[in-house]
């Protein structure tokens, strides 16, 4: 693993304006992503976890500049230079985009039903200057084999494939330009459990073969624990915990992480468990509570939690948490 991070996210924010009234006036802000920071090294997989509405998908799309950030830096390293994707112009972004690709959540809607597999996977090659059709066809066939499909499949349309096969096509499309960074946005959540395992194993094989770097977004800690080197936990637009997978599973430092782990099913029906049940509703990103954003649902809440915002600090080596009581 290189010492210099491939990706550095610093105090990233993405706020969406709330508009009301006849004149469409801005009356508030939805703080979807509210000041998060992390590093991602070459060849590493960082899992980004949180329940629906936590802002994790917005993080992925803002990093790739599918959404423009409100504030912060997204430093991406390419050819021994560091580029701030948050403020880069389109002319600067265009040659960088081939190094950053995305695997989408829904394999049914992310593929154009009017295009063949050859056209879907070959389109990024065509856009980036590979105009020779035979060269594109050879590359597409190589990719199809690498993701576990057959060369004859390239003439078929997406409707002829199962969900797992469609996701493999989406993965092949993401790999077409030899990217350095792949943002995988819940890539297995729409698939059957047995197919999930196959796709996860495929992603791990491809990572090892091509030295890929993943930002793996999911809501299922079981899935993330299977593939990730480190895990970052999000709640209401903020990172509340970050650490290695082993450390986070063994000794969570934030009560939200503790509750997420308690909800993971155990393959032993007779084993009793102490579940950390959460009360209340998920924090509203347009009207966040004072102090710690998690305090209305926290079983360990103290008076200072209601007024004092906890810092995101290192509790142990490489293990950070945003909680007054983390120690």
C-alpha cells in the first residue's frame, strides 16, 4: 500500500437548498453531507455504511463530481500530481474521469435496454478515442470473460440476462478504461443473497488482479465486512466512526455502530443476543438536533451530549470516533 493516498477527502459538504413559497425562496438547507474527511490508499477497499438517508450515496456522487460539493476538498492523485476534484474545471476533469468509475445500485435501470452488451461496455472506449471497432470488440470480449460471462453474450440486450449477470455487465463497463478508483454504490443490494456472494467474490478477484481501489457503499455491515479493509460509519451526514474492519467489529466505539452490529443476523438460531435497540427517528438533515446529532436516540446520553458537539478524534491507532464517551 502506497504511503501517499490515492484519494483525500477533506471537510466535504453537500447541502441542498429547501425552497418554499410563491417566489421559491430558500428557507433552509438539507445537510446531506456535513463535513466528512477520510483518506483512501491505492489497492484499499473502504466500506461506507449507514442507514437510508445518512448521506453515503451523496458522498460517492460528490467525490466523482456527479454532484458539485458545497464546500471542502476532494484530492485525487494521478500521474504523481494531486487534483482537487471539488473545484476542478470540466477541462481538468475530463481526462481524470477515466480513472474514476462507478458501479450503480440497480442493474435493471443502469443499463440502456436499447443497447447491446457490446455497445454498453464499448461506449466508454469509443468516447475516449478507441474508434477502431475490432479493437473495441476485442477489449469488450476480454472484459466479458473477466467478469464471468461468455464472449457470445456481447450481441445480446440487457433483458436477456438475470440481475447478477446485468451487474457483471455494469462491472465490466466500469473496468473498460482501467480505472484507479471505483465507487460501488450498493452494488449487491438488489441481488439475491446467493448471487451477492458471487458478485462480492468477483469484485475481490478483480481488485487483486488490477490493484483497484474501492469506495464500497452499503447499508449491510455483513456485506461490507466481507470485502472492506476499513469501515467508515455515517449518520445524518457525518462520519461517526472509522477504523479497520476487525477492530470495528470487535470493539465499536460509537453507540450507533454498536446498534448496527447488533442488528447483523447470526447464523445460529439458538444463540441468545443482547440487541442494542434504538428508539426515536433518524435525524432530519434539514433540522439537525443540537450537540451530538445522535443524542436523541443514544442509550448512553448525558447532558453534555445535548449541547456540546463531539469531535471526530482518534481513540486508538487508526480508530476514530465522534462520541464524548468513546473511551
